[in-house]
C-alpha cells in the first residue's frame, strides 16, 4: 500500500473554560490515501467539522490541539507556527465550506480572488494567473468564463458560487481538500452536479478529499471509505459499501436503518432513541451506551478502541472476542 497522504493519530481537541476543560475530540485516528475520498458522517455535534478545522489549522480560540498528531505526506503540521501553517493552507490543503458567501470576499471579483490565491502559492505572473483562472472557471462549468471572471460573488447563483469555491480550493493544486458540508445549502439537483464535479476534478488531479457531511446519499455516491463519528470519537471506519450495506457498529447501523428504502414502502422508519450527549455529560465507557440496544456491563465502564469487524473496524465491545457479554437493558 502507498504511504498515507494524511495521517491523524490520537487527535485531542479541548476547550478550556471557567468550569473546566471540555474535550471536543477524543483520540481521533484515521488515514487518507493519495487520491482517496474519505467521507466523515455523524449527527450534529459528533465532531466532524471540528476535525476538519483542526486539520486545516482553523480552530476557533480558545480551542486547541491538546494531544495527538496530524501529518501531511509524512510532515507534522499540527505543531507548525501560524505563519508556516498559512503556507500549507491553500497550497497543500484546500478548503470548501458550506456557505460560499462566507468564503468569497464580496468586495473583490471572482477573478481577483482566484488570481491572488494562485500568485500567493504558485510561481506564476499575473497574465498566467488570469489565464489559469479562466481555465478553472471553465473546468467547474461556469459559462462564458472569460466574461464572468470580472463578476462579483453576488452576481452568481448559489450553485455557481459553490462552483467558484471549488475552483478556488483547487486552483493552487493542493494535495488534500477538506470539504465541510459543501452541498448542504444547495437544492438537490445542484447538489448532484456539484458532487459529480468535485469527484471528477479531484480524480483528474489526483487530489485526496475529506468529505464532511450528514448526507449518506452523498457519501454512497462519492466516497471510497467512510468514518462514522459519535461524541468526538470515530465509531466505525471502513469501505463505504461495507458500512452502508452491513454496518457493524450499532450507531452506524441505526443511521443506515433510518434511510427510507426505495424497494418497498414502510409506514415508520426505525429511530435512534435519545440524543448526542453534550460535551459536559459524555458518559463513561462507550459514549453510545445510553442509546445502544446491545449494551452490556463492560460498555458502561471501558471505552472500546477500533476493533476488526468483518470488513470494517468498529469501536464496539461486540467485536472483542475475548470477553463474555452480560447483556443489560436500557
């Protein structure tokens, strides 16, 4: 196997406060191979966006990386000074956020923003930067790109703005793109176009993608592997087909069961009882144990690590061949 492009090991993110320190991410570990699309899913509050923010060095104060490591192509980046991290962000790591209006500067034309990004990170002159900017707008499907390059963000539709953001993320030829809910603000037909575009361009350029979303349909169509997060931890990780068709972790299985089937009509979909715990009240042991239909005594006192589970790895004691399971009811 090729060496991973991105390697996250035991990542811990904390928020110090007057009443103590809150742990938002608790020993998160995963890898992304060159050219791979890793989907990251989970309910709101699971830690998906926090993980992406830590990787690109955009944690909001007082948030801090309190443990673990993040390595890009073998080089640690979590301990870089802010000035050096700015060189990594944009050039080696691109970012696509949920709302393009918060990403694009309304006071500058899209052409100015594209050319500035390329001239900051690539050794090219103004004429070459403009030529490439037009090429990127054409690549993401902006009609009449040579004319629209002089337009401002508000002169584009929501879908077109998100296409511009994709061009902005890819124009400096990064090795990795962190895409945080890139289609949530778009209607369904535009979502499909944007995801297909992102998939095609990253394949052509050999760019790796960390795709953060709550939409399992997007994951199934786009990702190679998927990491399911719960309460700041990775609950399960594996090939997307294995997780979608035969999820091992009870939480992953609950998420899959809540998706309406196309083959037959159902009157009521299964639901996961309870809610994601707050950072101030994450339970001991497995964080999912208060909501889990398979909980037994060990789940309430010991936190499981990722264990082999057929085709995936799941943080669940059901897959520990060592211990007897004394089932309890919740």
